[in-house]
């Protein structure tokens, strides 16, 4: 079975920290859904004062837990 590597799809120019809006847009989800995922500790984030930032590589690693393999 082929191992899925989410890092293959990453444009490594965007490996820096991303804002809430940028991350929601990248994942194609609403900012509200992203906030829910943060509250449920489903994805890692960095709190800088009142700002929140995301490391794209760490978020994609965390989301691999939700991948369901086909039979």
C-alpha cells in the first residue's frame, strides 16, 4: 500500500507561519471550522498575544490522523 505524503503537495515557499485566514483558505474550510478545530485541539497553533499563527507542515502532519485508508 502506498504511503501518503502530504508534504509532496506543499509549495515550500509558504513554509512560514500562516494567519487564521490564510490557513482556512489553504485547507478550503471556513474560519469558524478552523476555530472549532483549534478549540478541539485537532490542529496545532501558535498564540502570539492575541494573534494566532499556524505552521503549515505541523498542521498537515496533524491532519494525517484523519486519513482513512481504503480496504
